[in-house]
DNA sequence: ATAACAATTCGATAATTATAGAAATGTAAA
DNA sequence: TTTACATTTCTATAATTATCGAATTGTTAT
C-alpha cells in the first residue's frame, strides 16, 4: 500500500462530518438485515443534520478512497464499509 | 477516543509529505541508538527535499495531533513516534 | 562577543475543500 | 405521463492549508 492511497484514506476520514457518516454506515451495516433500506443518503442526512449535496459529496470522497462501497437500490443509495481496505489502512499503522 | 481527536490525527497523516516525515521519524527511531543525533528537522529536510519552514510546520501538526513527541537536543530537534496514540488510532479502525 | 548553524515565526500566496442553494437527473408510484 | 421523492451535479463562497522567502530566535563553538 503506497503513501498516496494511504493518505487519501486518511484525508477521507479527516473531516469530522465525513467520519461520522462513515461510522453511521458501519453501524447500520451491523444492525440491519440487508433487506431493510438502511444507510442511504436521506437517512444519514436526517441523523447528522447536513444537507443532501454535502452528504453526496462526502459519500463520493469515501467511495473514491475505497473505504465504502455504494450501490443504488431503487430511489435509495445503500452503502457498506469496505472492510478489506479499512484493514489495509489499519495495517499501515502497525509500526513495529 | 472522540471523533475530534481521531480526525485530527487522520488529518495530520493525510498530507503525503507529512506522512513521509512521520515514517522517516519512525524509521530513524528504529535503527538509531538514542545517543545519535537522528531524526531532526535538518536531517529530514535533506532526505525529503522540503523547506525547513514547511518541515517545522508539519512537525508541529504531528505534534499537536499527539502522534510524535519532540524534544530539543542542543541545536537539533529530536522526534519520536508516540506509539500509544498511534495504537489508539489503530484501535479506532477496528470496526468489528 | 560574534560567527555559524538549526529551527521557528511571520507574511504572503496558491490550492484545496466543506458547505449550501438551485437546478438537473434518476426512480417509482399514482 | 405526471407527481413525488431521492440523489447528484453545478456554481459560488468562505475557510483551511501547504508552501516558501525573509526575518527572528535559539544554541554552540570560536
């Protein structure tokens, strides 16, 4: 994993709102059976009180950094954490 | 560990040059016995080809994020990685 | 004390970005 | 095929920041 990719992920998680969005996605993934319409933009928007265009922007950043995977399901967007990439990032912080 | 602290660390590591500096510090810590004058600004400056004021700025960011600990030793600055904080950051990425 | 070197602060600038409102696009139901 | 709702794109703006040159401060040796 090269510096560029790592720092891109770090940047994606460096904005508080974006980090919260990421965590919301993770939490929704945890609890929800996948048939439910969980963790789409509209939903997160309500919870975090951020405008839709901003959420959309943040989702794209997280997605570009490969930290989440998004998928359209009807009118909604469903997002899930890309566990593999996250674990790569974690590994990059193992210094010893 | 709250969002603010985590995202501050993420931001500190989100700039490629700063990330490299962090890694240089870590590597120097590894190899050098602590009597040597390793990992100070001047040294890193040479290796990464960045201006001294910029290095200084980056060191402060890393330091403010608690990722490194700096100490003046004579004319030089000695830096070392704060392993404890780094491991906290790593833990924040353990999602399961 | 002064010269030499290391690091920081100051001041300025260019680039990036978080955010929102307005407009556009996609999707499903009526 | 309208209507309604969800998401994205466009456009603009305010805020942040990476960077450097110049000036300053701190430290050591002469």
